[in-house]
C-alpha cells in the first residue's frame, strides 16, 4: 500500500515536471521593451514608490490569484524585478539576469553573471540602444544589451579601495548616479583588521559609456592613525558615512538627494547619519543636515558583550539613513524632501535649504529597527506610508518598547492618520512581526510584506487589510526548482497593470526565514477576501 502511494506520488511529480517543461516549449527569446513599468528603484526619479501603471484597488484586491512561481537560485535574494509589456527581468542570485515570459514565467534568456545581483533591474538608453542595469555588490554597475547577449559596459570607482555597490543606481538623462558604501563595515569583524579608512559617497557615470564623471566622498578628511590594539593592529579614522540607498532627483533644481550611514570609527564627522543635497551636474554639495551625531558602529559591535576591539567606543546606536530619500508634493503644492531613519523617525525638509519642516518618531528603532528599506507616498491622498521594523538584534540592546507596523502620515504635517499592526506569528525570533521591506503604493491601496512571511494589501484610506497571502509554504515552480517562501524583506513588491510581483525569502539578517520564491499574482475574475490559494 505504502509503495503504491509513493509510486503514485512520484508519477504525479514526473507528470507535473513534464507538463511544466512542455508548457515552456516554444517560448521566444525576443523581449518587448516598448513600455517599462519603472525608471528607478522608487518607480519614478523622485522615489515615491507609487505605481501609476496598476489597476489594483481595494475593491479588486480580493481577486488576486497566484499566476506563476519562479524558483530562484538563492535563499536571500536581493533583486527587484522590472516588467515590460511582455517580459519580467529579474536578478537570479549567482545565475545572472533572467528574462521571463510575463504570461507563463518561462525563461526567454539568461545572461550569466559571475557574482551576485543585488539591486533593482532598471532600463536606460546607452547611446542608441536600450540597456538593462544592475548592481553587482562588489563589481559595480553593469549595463547589458536588452536581449541579454552582451555586456555593454561596467562602471566602478577607483577612489575607494573596497567599495560596496549596495544601493540601486538612478539613471537621469545621460547620467547614472551610483551610491557607494564600503565593505569595511563587515571586514571590521576581523580583529586583526586595522579599522577603518574608507568613505562612502556618490558617483556619477556617463550612461553611454560607463565613464566616471565625478565622485563625491561623504568624508573629506583623510583618515589618520588614532591608536592601536594588541600593540600592532592600528586604529584609524574618520571613516564610514556610507550611502546605502539610491538617490532621489529634483528636476526643477537639478539636484540629487541622499542619506548617509553611521561612522565606522572615531573621530566621527558631521556628515554621518545625514541628508545631502548635491548639484547633479558637478557633484557639488548644496547643503547637508545631520540628524544623529557621534554614531559610530561596525558589525564588530553586533554582540556588544564580546567587547570586540574593532567596535568603536563610545558605540553609537547605528540609526543611519539606509532607505532612499523621497521628493514628494503635499496637497498644498509644497514640495518636501522626506527621509526615514533607522531610529524610527521620519523627517520632512525644505529641499532648497534643508530646513526641518516636521519630524515624527514612530517606534524605538535600532540596528535592524525603524525605517529599513523604504517608504511610499500617495500624493493624491496626501499620505506617506512608513514601514517600521523595530526588530531587535540579539546581543545588542534596543531600549524601549517595539512598535512595528505600517504608519500612514499626513505628508503636509506629519500627523498620524492610521497605523496597521498585528501580533507576531509565534514567539520565535523568525516569527516576529515587523516591516523591514520597502512598501509600494497604487490607487487606494498599499502593499506590505512582513518578516514573518505574510504579504498583505491594505486599504490606503483606513489601513484595513483587504487581502493576504501566507508565504511560508512550498511552491510548484515553473522552472522545476525546489521552491519555498520565507520572510518578506529588502526591495518589497512590484506592480504592473494587473500583476503583483514579490520575492518571498530573505535569511540575511535577524535570523529570518530564507526562501527562493518569485511570486507573481494577477487580479483574476473571481475570489473572496482572504488567502489567494484558499
């Protein structure tokens, strides 16, 4: 009896695999590139994360149905897909950039890449042809031909010895703006490493050739030896002030805005945990404003009890600006530059001067707390959507009570309109509810994904949940890869017409549940409020 059941199950799996393979026969290599659904990580150059090319609403969200699933090659994927009229372009970890048929999920082509793609996929024009852009975290920004046949150019800086290309670049006109962070924040965990000498920054490259136009370090002072430990391992500073998130662009002023991280060592600078306004043509700083002074921290501090020699003392709270800045317009017509901080604070500034217009604290914040990856805005409703993680890193203190959830703030005043929160799935660390992933808005809804594996669509007016999907499950993937979901984190959801695309799984920080599922939902013709599969 048992043998018969096992045989039937095996035959069923073989049948499903054969059916999937047969279903992808005849998939053409040709990809349409006449209409893309984003021009930046933030959908538009201002980083609003509002998708105008979506028909998802609070009325039809209950009709979302799982259309297809693609199994990725990594359980902590860091890429945001790009959708054209007929293709989904996605970074598939160590495999490369894959182009998938939008209707079926079948593979059109694969551009092999020896490295890890760690950014959104973006379209741009290089010379007279369309290219696709992506970051390799260690090797810079790559521009490849839209048909995946060849690399057009690679852009990287030589101004810093060990840069990290963590934040998605921003193409504007004939220029590409690239945020620069540093590997030193992680290398400092090696007690024999002399910490630290590098600076974060922002670089500009020619979109046609990849040639560097300018590089602006966030720390102008040259690092000096400040001491030693164990007699022979030097200590150096100042360092750090990395730029983790992509910039926002101001067309009227021809400026870019971005935030910086903490210093890696003492002495600290007034350019860490700060917001910069920079002339887009020259890289000249127009103004900068610091929000948290004397914040010095590296990964060597992750367990504070170890008293690691490369953990700067005094040790800061590590509450930098990791999320991209946003340039938004309030209902009154006034433009505001808005930035979310890991301290769980949100700040609105005058883009001309950096003058603080309003500031609001929403949680306790911390190393992996507060605003982590990014906010969204619905300017027509006058609402700013702020995801708060407030998860605690084990081994590092996080004073205060956590207040995770999605907060809707009035763009004009910062006043709270509503908050959505719920209990954690369970008491284990991986089950903790909180919103680290970037959120996405459209029409009258906002899409959130939580660290405990729930994807939810909320009514933008009230914060009420109108649809949810539990991603902690196994999936049958169109490419026949063993696929399971996990924590929602990093880049968040992408919307295109009647589609909702999102990666389920991110085991990188906070002991979260990894996963490798690229989930594609479609607004169907029927369905009830609740889980799309039930």
